[in-house]
C-alpha cells in the first residue's frame, strides 16, 4: 500500500509513462495535504516504473517531508532558482526518454511549471491528462461524504441565521458580510468561494458579485449561492428568496425552477448517464413558458474542487455510480429583471440519490 497507488492505477489504465502532479485537489487527495501555488513551482513526477521524483521549494521541505513521499526530493532555494532542481529530477528519470508520454493536469499546471518540466524531460511528449488523473476523486469515501455533509450542515445553519437579519434597504454587500460572519460563527473552516449575494437585476447574472450601491427593495429576487468549507470539502448551495412580496409572474418563474430541481432529485440514480439527468432537468425548463431564460447545464461534481467531474451535462456519457457527488442547480435568468437558481448537493447511493442539502426549497418571502 503506497500513497501513490491511485496514481499508479491511472498509469496502468492509460498506458502513460508518467504523471506529473502540482498542488491542487488531486495532490490533496493523494497526499492528504495541499500547498499554495505561488511563484515557486512544486511538481511531483510519478513514473510507471522506477522511483518518483519531486521538485520542492526548500522552504516547503518541512511540510513536504512528513508526507512520506516514496521517492527522491530535489529541493531548490530562492537564490539559486528552480531550473537546476528540475534538470536533476529529469536526470533521475532516464526512463522518460524518447517516445515516453507524460500526463499533466491541464487545468492546474501553470505555463512556467510546464516549461520547466519540458526542459527537464526534453525527449518526452506531454498530454493533458487532467480528466483521467481527476478520476482519483470521482468516488467519495464515507469519510469524505461525512465531511461534505458537515460543511453543508454548517452552511445551512449560517443561511438560516442570516435571513432574519436581512431588511429592505440593505445593500448586497451588507448581506454578504452578515452571511460571511454567520458561516464562520457556524464553525466553517473557510468559504468554498466568494459568495454570490445578488438581488433584482443582478440575480439574472449567474455569477454576479455583491454590490455596495444597490439597496434591496420589495419584489426583488434575492439569490444566495455560497458555501462553507469543512475538512477540505466545500458546500455549494443556492437558494433564492423574494424580498417583501412576489408577483404572480415571479412566482411562476420560481415554481418552474423548483419543478426542474425536483425532477433532477427524483430522477437521478445509479446507472443513468450524467447526460440523461441533465436532459430530464433541462426539459422541464425548455417545455415551460420560460424556456428562453435558461443559461446553463444542470450541475457539476463537487468535492475537493467546487467544480469537478462528473459534469451533469447533455453529451456526458459518464454513468452515475454510488459515491459520486454532484449538484442539481437549474436556473432561469431574465436579463435586467430577475434570476432564480435552486442548487442542491447530492450523493449517489446504491438505489438513488440522497440530497445532502436539506434547506427548504419552497418559495419564501424575507426582509419584512
Ligand atoms: N452556477 C451555474 C454554473 O456554473 O453552471
Ligand atoms: Mn453554487
Ligand atoms: Mn454549483
């Protein structure tokens, strides 16, 4: 049993000769610890045969050594630069010569990491293996599901404690500050991402930023897309409320999104493809009077990264299997007027899915 077994399994499955990892979610899953990506490169190279090599900034050695890396470490100091350490690592890996193929994390490795690696292994060819490397995170362990469940419990408590403090006339920034305070008060380790607190026309932008110059008023939709982190796992929750009152048109708009969300939660089960789930959810929106206001797919995998595999998207033939976690987050967006999204985090079980998010979804008026 080695730390690198999951990576060796990917090497065997793909026929790649080596995989290079940089800090990030895959690194964290493999080593149980992450490092900040900064101006100092840290790259681990795991060959299919032979001993692995790691290029590590000297100031990180105290954190890296206790991980129990089963290979050779090439450290480098600020004053000498990193290139000699990369070249030494390359000489240590002669099996990665002409004709060898090295998989890298295309969505994570920076260009300067890559150029240094290329110089270290000048005869190897490189391929973007991000998707296949990330399969080490596709199925969550019971402990990982428990961590996300706890992140969600704390995040939902924070939202429940935020809502009574929301009043007509507050800015989105005011409300965001309250939410952030409540997330930390609820015991979250950190936040999954900068929260989206968006009212009225701003809610029609799926990834809006909170404004300090707009005061919420009666009839506004107020969308929260946010999450707290716990033990490295990030909740990703969206609920949309109405401030003071709701028009009949907006009520129908909301109920359409809720019907799509409910469809996804009722429909998803192991054995279906991610494409089939997206199709079922999208059809609810597309067959409604609001079809023109759909902007995005149903959801994405969720774990150590907030957006990861499996993407819940038409065309993705990934079959859902127990232990996978993803979001169901249909939304509708009327530019310049209002947006509604309702987002749940679900885990695939042996017989269906369980929604880890339990915050009520019925239309709720707040801010009175
Ligand atoms: N929140 C919608 C999306 O990123 O697809
Ligand atoms: Mn979200
Ligand atoms: Mn999401």
